[in-house]
């Protein structure tokens, strides 16, 4: 049997995204040459929210896109013989841009490596950074978030599930564990 504990609610998630938006703008001294790319699935919705918040703060429109990493995974044949491919839409040139990849949870680092591989197929960005809602540790690759909403210590057997209103009908982050 599994039990779950809520670690972030809707208000927490909103505060985190406001903070991350300000951090991004502070580090980059504005929004020049910035672009956001959300990693399918929930990273896409978080990227769109960051895009909206940056627009509210800076009154400037920055490019936003989305990437599916399914075929870049090193384990996709183990997951399914018929993988579900979602949209990759990067409607702008990544050349010379400061790209911020956005994902919901940073765990082993493998998803981010795949996203970087996919992104490089579109061109040569000036810089790639990472914004994540939750960093749960247990890295297998030397990857870290530049902008992290919350660091959470977990066991490998636990699962961190991010729910967003646009996809799941509510905003919440839970840790599921065996009980």
C-alpha cells in the first residue's frame, strides 16, 4: 500500500514560480536573448507560467517552446515498444539564445541530458540553464538546477509527483511512499 504526503500546494507553487522568475531576471539582468523550453509534460506548463510571470515583471515577451525527449532516452525500449511521442515545438532559433530548460522534478539527471541532446539538434544556444520545481537528489549524471523551487530529500523508492491544473486539474506536489 502507498501513502502520500503533500509537500507543496497551489500557493506554494505560485510563490516558487514568482521567485524563480525574479531570480532568472536578476541573474541575466533582464530578459534579453532569454528563451524558455518546457520538457514534456508538466515542464511545458511550468515554462508557460514562468513566461507569463516574466512578461508581467519585465513587460517583455520572451520565446517559449516545448520539447519531447522520448526518443532521446537511453531506456525507451525498456519502457514501451510503442512509445507515446508528444509535441516538440521550438518556434524560434535557439542559436545564440540563453535557453532555460524547465522541468517539474530533477532526479537522476537523465531527462535533462536527453533534453540537451534534443535542443542541440535545433542549433547552438549561447547557454543552457535549468529551472526545476523540485530537486529530489539521487543524481546519476553531473547535472544540477540553476533555479530550484524546493530541495526535497527522498528515498529512491519514493516518487515525487507534480500535479498542475492544466493537466491534472489541480496544483500540488506529493511524495508517495510504500507504507
